[in-house]
C-alpha cells in the first residue's frame, strides 16, 4: 500500500532548501525517520494539485505532487518528488557542461561533459592543488618540445576530467593556429594520439577550433577521420552555416560576448531591462541558429557558451547543450524556482527560417558585413593566443 506522507510547513521549507528533515509523519499519525537523499541532497515536495513528469538522476519523477512511500519494499522509496534546484531541472532538458579546468568544481556540480581551453588550464595550473600535474608532465617528458609539453598538459587535465564526467571533454587547439588549417590538423591528430595512447577513446574527446574559415575546413577533414570537433568563438549565422556544411559535431555560440559588444555599442542608450532574458542579443543569436538547425535537420549540436548571467542560461533552457562556469552553476543550484523550457525542436521548426546557401565567398562576405562577429572573433583569437603564450611561459619557467 502506498500512502502520502505529511510534513509540517517548517519541515517542507527545510526540504525545499535541501536541509535535513529528521522525521516525516504519516497520515495515521505514526512517525517514520528516513532521510530522503539523492546525491547527498534532500529531495522531497510539499502537497500540491499539479503534477508534471520529467527525469531526475536517470529516473522518471513527478514534480509538484505529494511525497509517496511504498511499504512493499524494505526500504522506503520516493515515487513522487520535486527537484531541489534549477540545475537539476536544467539537466532534464539540456546536457549540462562545466566550463572549467578546476577538477574539484567539476566533481561538485556533476556535469555530463566539460570544456577547457588554454585560459582555463592556465588558471587551474596556477592553483597549488593542480601544480603537480604540470610538474608530472615535465618530469615524464624532459626532452619534449614546448608544443608537445603544452599538448601533454592539456591532455593530462582532459584525462583527469574524463575520470569524473561520464561524457566528453573539449580540448582546444592553440588559437595561434586559427588561420592555418594544416597546422590545426596536425595538432588535432597529435592530441587525439595522446588521448588514445592513454586509453581514452576518441569519441570521448572534442577538438576545439576557432570558427574561422580555416578552422572550419580543418574540422571538416577531422570529422571525416572520426575526430569530433567543437567549433568555438561562434558569433554569427555565417559561421554556423559553414559548420553545418562541414558536418561538425558541435558549435559553441558565445552568448555573453555578443551581449558585451551590443552593450558597448549602445553606450548610454543601453536598456538592461529591455535586453534581458529572451531579448538578450546573445540569446537571440543562439535561438536563431538553433531554429535553423532544427528546421533543416542539421545534426550539428548547439552548445551555448560564455554566459554573463543566469538569465541567459534560463532563456536557453532546452538547447542541446549549455557550457556553464562554476559560479553560474552555483547560482542555478541555489534556486528552487520552476524552470521553463524555452527551446525544443518542434517549436523551432514552426519558426521555419529561410534556407541559406553557404560557401567561402558567402562566409567571408557575411562575416565582413557583421561588425560584431568580425570584431569579437578577432578579439577572441587575440585573447586566447595571449593566454596560450602565457601558458608557454609558465611551462618554460617550470623547466628551468
């Protein structure tokens, strides 16, 4: 027999915020003392008339319902519960990716995938906890070149990340190669060889390349070889169209950097309230790409990236993937408010955007005509290149 259990209002409040509840009272007045825990967090819900189905921790659940226990088993089970926070709600509709090289943060937030780049690895390797990774790479490969050591360091972090996440890790090609397709190919193959030598299947690795014309053409060839690619520094539909033609695995439109450009361009006329959430120019850019891909059954996945605030994430709930920094993952985890799905394939197809042709001339012309995309792509390459140089300097200093 299954019976709904009652809790007093203060206990329900503690449950909603993930705090411990010592006991739950049955309708007949008797008291049970289970702790309802999933991943060390209290999961339960207060009675309410509305019930919504979804998934939690790989299982079906019903949210906004009563707590129901079964007495048919030795251990009590929760057959209906409410998710504890927006991060868990987001997991039910979008693949959550951690945008960090900090292994402890990845363990804490349990993403499916993780993304790295020289900037994130540079930050991580300067932390005392991760300095031994660099020292071990240097010790094991004393005769390696600067390039090889940098790649081995990226792979060393990637391997440790893959020990934590069940999915994939993105490892980025040196941004200084953004306009050299052949050099990008060689570095990508070298990185994959290092992963495979360590026993990591190539399907668990995404090679990140800048979405220049040369980077996209390198990705086309890598994809044909079974090396999956993540095209980054994405700011325009022209880039997204070329990536679709190249059949890349995944693209990463930079939501926050698009917002930064528009905010700076507007100056004193910028209206933050009017350009928030679904009206955010970065969010709109991702939505347009998502709608186009779903309308024309493009298999390339869309992963929103470079978020400036949690409203951007909420406005893209339902996107294929979202890569999120630890501070914003924390904000999502701390909110128990309902999260609405904003993107889905059927609604995207209903928007029916017009089909567009893509080739090198169209790519370069459209990108040139888009001041925001041109400026942010160039700026992004410069910034990533500068951090790659700093990483080189750090390696050289560690060698001496």
